[in-house]
């Protein structure tokens, strides 16, 4: 498919590879408050750990993120790919992410198999595939939540860690959780962080949230239990800046001369 770059109706959603998936941790539908059940701490866990409320800390994390009118961060990611013969291999990647509420996003991403750059300026979403010199643009909703929903449901395009961009990250992260466990304060890149496990029917996910006054997400690991080989995606988040000064120019698409334009192909019939 990628060899036919001259075909104007190339599916750009497919070019946004599995490495860019938003980790899917909000894919289950039941609410955390109704379905989550506490579990006993693992052997050796201290009594004080049992007093930690995962729900409270995830809420605090969500509140901190939504209070930031703009932020930047860097991520390093590893992800499994299960081959046809059952072998599982690991790829790695990294991204720079910038967001300004209510309607600006910029992402530069690269991994062992792909490289993408995207811009959302409140009116238009543009995706550029650096390796194949292909780009596409579509008109989008005038706010981040609306644009992300449109991209995922209509075009099958998922941004990395999209739940962090949401107006309600708490609801996204805990939807469908059926059990929760706390494993103590562990190190993530030198930062002490609360380590939680949330389990659902289709996937399990772990999150490390910075301990102290800034409950920032520092690491996420998702296990896709229903996929062959139970592949995992792991993301470490660093260099958070919750007071980033982001100019309009950052969110304006800069596609190089000579890039081939392609249409986004819809996966859901649009309203007439």
C-alpha cells in the first residue's frame, strides 16, 4: 500500500501506525465508580499503602492537567509487535507534544518504523508522513475533544496519549476498570511515583503518577489481553512544562515542497 504514494486516495489513517495509538485505556465503557473493586495488597506491601486511594490520585492528576492552559512534554515509547509465527519483538520511539487549550495541538513523532508530524490549529488537522513524503488535511471541530473524537471515529486516527488532552482525563482513564491495585512508590527516571494497576475485561494498564504536590503522569504500560501474544505498549513521560508559552506559529502546518497530497478515507459514513 505504501508503495503507491501517487494514488491520491491513500488512507492516511492507516499511515498513523500502531505505534501512535493512544493506548486505548478508555476503550471500556462502564464507569470506574460503579465497577472498580479494591483488592488486597501484594505480599510484603506496607499497611500505609493500603490507605492510598487510586481513584483520588487519578482525579488529582486529571485536575492538574485540565488546569493547565498549555503544556509541553516529551515521551519515550516501546511497543510490542507480534509476528505471524507468534514471535514478539519490541520497537521504540519518541515524541515531542505541545498543547494549548482550547484548540491547538502539535506532535512530532518517530519510531523504528515510521515518522509523523501533525498540526491542529482549531480549524484544520494536518498529518505528514516524513518517510513517505505524504500529507493530508481535513477540516475539524473547533475544540480539542471534538477534533479528537472526529479523527478517531471518522478516520481511525488516534493521537498518542489522547486522554491527556481531554477536558475530562479522569473519565477517559478509568472507564471500564473492574479492579485496582497499588504497588507503592517506585522510581521513574529519578522521580518517586505512585504505581497503580487497573484491570478491565479487554486490557490491563499500569500508571505511575508523581508523588507529592504535582501528580503528573510519569509512565503508562498497557497490556492488550485479547490480542495474540498480549502485546504491551509502554510510555515514559518527561520534561513536563505546564506553563509553556506556545505561539500560534507552532500549530501552523509546514509541509515541505514536493510532498504528495492524499485524502483521508472515512471509516464511518458522514452525516448528510
